[in-house]
C-alpha cells in the first residue's frame, strides 16, 4: 500500500501539466511600475500581493487569473513618495486597502504569448484591462510576464491638484512577473 | 592710471551666474519646506534646470578666466586687500562649482533623475542611495549658506571700493560705471 504514494506525490509536484489554480510565489514574483513626474521616470514596486493562476497550454481559453494587491505595500521610490501615495488623493489605502485583477479571457497570440483580458479594480473603480503575457516554465510552476499601460486618472489615482497630467503623467507603465509555486 | 574692463564675455558670464545664484538660492530655500504638491515637483525641476544651466555657465567662465587675463587691480590696494580679494574670488569659483555639483549628486542619490527642460535626460552621477542622499542634501544646503556669506562679503567689498575707496574696481565689472575713476 505504500508504493502508489510516490506517483501521487510526483503528480502533486508537477502542476505545470495540470490545469488547477496555483498560488503565486511572492518571493519569485515582481510587480513594478514606472510613473513619469515632470517627464522623469520614477520606479516603484508593490511588495505584497496574492493570487492564483490557472493555466494549461492545451486549453488556454479555460485559463483563469486573479491578483490581489496590498496597496499599502507600495514602494514609490522614496520615503516622501511612500508617505504621499497612500493618502486620500492617491491610493487612499485606509478606505481601499486592496486592488484586484480578475481575468475574463485569454487569447493565444502564437507560441507562448497570450493576450490576457480582465477587470481591474483600484479605489473601488473597475475598468477593463488587457495585457500581453508570455508564459514560461519556472521551477515547478510557471511564470507569467508582461507589461501594460495603466491610466491612473481612470481610477482616480491622483485626485484634486494632482489631476494635471503635465506634472504626473496619466500613463503608468506596469511590469509584472508572476511565478506560481 | 590705465584701467581696462573685464571682457564683455566675462562681464556677461559674471552677471548671468549672479542672477542664477540669487534666483536658485531663493527658489531652493523656498521649495525645500513645501508640502508635497504638483507645484513642489515643478519647482524642483525648475531648480535643477537652472542649476544645470549655471554649472555649464560656470565651466565656460572658468575656461574663459584661465585663458583671459583679468584687468589689474588699482595700485592703491594694499597687499592684504589683494590677498583677500584673491581668496574670496577663488572660494566663490569653488562654490559656484560645488553647489550645483552637490545638487546633482543629491538628485542622483535620491533616484530622481534630472530631465533638462523636461526633454534631455542628464546622467546620474551615482546610483540611488538612501543613506547617502540626506548627507548630500546637508552638504548642498551647507555650501549654500557658505555661498550666502561669501556673496555678502563679495558685494560688501565691491561697495566699499565704490563708496569708501572711490577706486575703479567696480567699474571693471559694471557696464554702467565708468571703467576708470580718478581717485578721491
């Protein structure tokens, strides 16, 4: 009765072949963004986010992705920026501690490239969003990498005097690398 | 007593740099204590653009100074006055270089690149360094206070030459004044 356990264990540790929701490994994943302030590119990252990816290359249309981001875990490049960006005019983290992305469709673009579409919710505002994604095997899981442009004013990020896109650009370049366990 | 003015280029550079120093000193001390706002971001950018312009003018000026002999000081000046004038001018040259340079270093350490006039990216002098940034900020500020003291000394000395000594020192650098004034 002990023998069948081994193949079962192997199956459990070879998830790339299985279409099952896999949790994101935070240590191997990155969520970064570049905003432009007075046309100066400024890098930022989110240190905490969770999510699941459910992807099988044989059935990409059945793929599902969900990402929840702790907005308070932002590193906007400096201590002053970190103190500012969690305030009401920006992320308003006390009222909206999390942002989320929920996929609606995955379209194959050829090879290991796909177009991921979904709904992004930040500060309680939801908008459709799509991003090209490259899927690669990574360790025991998979990595999903891509970049897209997010328009901050769609979500009310930078209200009031910050509304002016000449000082802080509306377009924010977002770069993600999500690796499953 | 023959007196010659500084060259037109030297006079223009002197006054342009003087203007940049006054404008950027005022702007720098004003903007530093502002709350974070779009206005603050704009002012910091203008401050950096003006500082970069000044640094360029200072480099041109030093090149010009090394290749063009300044007019002689009046014979009436005593040796200690000549020494003081030389030291003050030397320190002022060093400050006009080190003030924008420390600003540039601070900006680099802060990780906020300078985009000249919002168009031309100026390379960072060092990598982003959260520990070094506050030290460079202090140095940038301290050097500016020394600059304030030296400018006061410089202007005070120039006025002394005009009002007390009645010599032609100021006329060498001020276009409106006669280049040569007879003593007493």
